[in-house]
């Protein structure tokens, strides 16, 4: 695109230069929001600006584009530096801090309690880390902290209801973690939690700019209230708010606009999507437009498709993991090489499967072990749909061999595959773009749910040229018919 601002971009720049208003810019998918932030920074060349990016990669990329008066950072890096100044010592970043603390606590328990604690180790560790993201501080401790959650709120907020042992471990591990943070030993969660909830002062910037404002958590909002003391400009897309499940504020942008009394502006022209995809996405964003020079592209639905229907660098995107794993297996058998993006779910599923028994466990018995695992998870889970998706993923692999060992080997093979066809969930696709997007099993999206509506929009707007809807059941598996 040209460096000449569009009328909408110019309106944002003019508001930044000619007023002192706090601004919130609703920027639709592909609407050049980062370029607009760069233009604002260049127009305010005499202002010291902090630009907060969603992750380190984006911060580095933004810093390369921003003028010298602007510093691009993540909230983590800002928090790290601030906390070091508060406690007047160099910090030690210990990425396995939660693991170490939890292990120490479990080793002090009796044998039976240890067995129970180790069985739920991964879930307990996840809850401890989630507590940091929620601003949780155990009740009756650190009364000077402005905790966002204490015991009752936090434990009622967890995805799974914790056992008594888990609750004790979460509380104690959280306390020990804070104490060690006071001594200078921190992890990524502490970088934001500690300087936000404990008394401290952030470095002053006359202007703070925020990218991906729709993904801010309640804790991030609390950080901004301490940080943005004069002026705040934020950009984001409400229609891409899909991370509520991991702590993002579900109404982040409206909440931000109300808190800071922000003037609202719009970037509605997508420079990424072709005109056909823009028209397809207008069900969610009716005001979405495309530039005059946009490609037409193509939106289509395949009644039947096979491995050869996929261009070399295609992306297959689905709401759930199980259809992706099944499709990866089919592609591999049909001579196409896939790559599953995001290995966190893979690591978790492998751990679960290994608990079922030894490698020579027959498939039928492994299936029974899976059913038992699901039954136990559902007793505690407040998200049964997630449990059933995990169950479906594991079944995909158990069906590939005669024993549990066969299933594990096949799963490890699939997760290690590095082919050119990329498979990912809609959540993993955010921030990415591809010439050819295959939207797999659209029917899994529940458009009655706000976050699912947003997820459908996110998947559709990853397409730069072609958007193709396909269903798993319509795939012609040539190898299966031989």
C-alpha cells in the first residue's frame, strides 16, 4: 500500500495531533493498524511515546518501523524493568519457577496425598499460572496489594473445580511465588502481576499507545491505569476478541473506552482481504471495505475435495483440534506433508495418553482408559466441550494402531511433521495471513456465542486471495479406498 494516509488514517492522525483526547481506534482485519500507529508517532515527533505490543516479535518489528521518539515494548518487558527498580536488585527470570515450587510442596506431603497431587500436577500448575494472569492474591495475605481476585472469586473462576489438595497447593504455591518475587526471582507471569498489584511507579510517558487492545486482560487494564497518566491511544478490533478462555477481558475495548473517556475512530478498509472475502466477512463487520485496487479473490465451497485440492502453501483452519489431527493423518497417507501449528496441545495429549498404561496396552483397553479419564475430567470441568474435544483428539490417534505405543508413535510423528501445508485452530491463526485458506468444518462454530462469532470472522479474514469452505466428511481419501 502507498504511504499516503487514507482519509480514515488521516482523521486518526489529525485527532492525535490536533487534540489531547484519549483515542480508541476500531481497526478491522488487515486495516493497517500498525502502519497507522507508526504514522501517529511520526506526526508527534517531539513527544516521548511508549508503544505496547502484544508479544516480543511484534515489539521488535514495530521498533524497526517507529521513529526515535517512540519505544516499543511488551507489558512483560516493561513490568520486568519496573519491578527491578521497585525492589532495587537485578532480577532472575526463572521460567520453571511454578514447576519447582509445586514440586517442593508436593514432596512434603504424605505418600497418598503425593499420588493424588502428581496425578493433577499439570492442571494445578496451569491454575497457578492462570492465577497470576487474573491478578489473584491469596486471601489474608499481602493486604497492601490491590488484588483483582482473592480466594472465593478465583477458585470459582477456574475451568475445573479443584480438589482440597489442589486448592491448598495453589494457595501455598502462589504465596511462595510472590515471596520469591520480592527477593528478585520471577517468571513471565510475575513480570506483569507484581508491578501491577503492588505499590510502584512506572516510568512516565506523555503518550502511551496500545496495539491489539481487544486482547487486554483485566490485569492488563489495571496496569494501564497505573501507566497511562496523561494520554492513551489504543487500536484493536472488537470482532477479533477470541481469547476470553485464557483471561482476556471479553469487552476489553468498550471497557477501555469508558475507563479513559476515549474518543472513538474507525479504520474500515482492509488491505489484506480481496473484495470477495470482504463481502463474506461483512456479516460480522458490515462497515468493512476494500481499496479500489484490491484483488477480487474467490470464496467457494467444495462438495468433494482431496489431498490434491490443496495448493502447496495452503492453510487449513478449524475451530477444534480433532478434525485437524484427523486431516493431518489423511494428508500424510495421501502423500501431502502437513505441519500442525502450536504444539502445546500436542504435549498435553501425549502426557494424558502415557498415563493410560504401558506401550503394549491393546487399543481396546486404551479406549476404556480414555473413557475413564473423560469421566473423571467431566466431574471437575466447567468446560465439558473442551474435554470432549480432547477426547476426540486422543481417539484419532488410538484408532491408528493396535496398541497404545502405536498411537503414541503416530501422534509424535504427526506433531513433528514440518510440511508446507499448515493446519491450525482459529485461535492459533490470529495475526497470520495466507493466500489460500481452507475453512474446515464451519458447522463447529456456534454463532450464538459471541467469541465463536468472532472466531469465524478471524478465520475468514486470514485469506489474502482464496477462501474455501470444506468439510471433513467430504474429503476423498484415496488411500482408504485402496
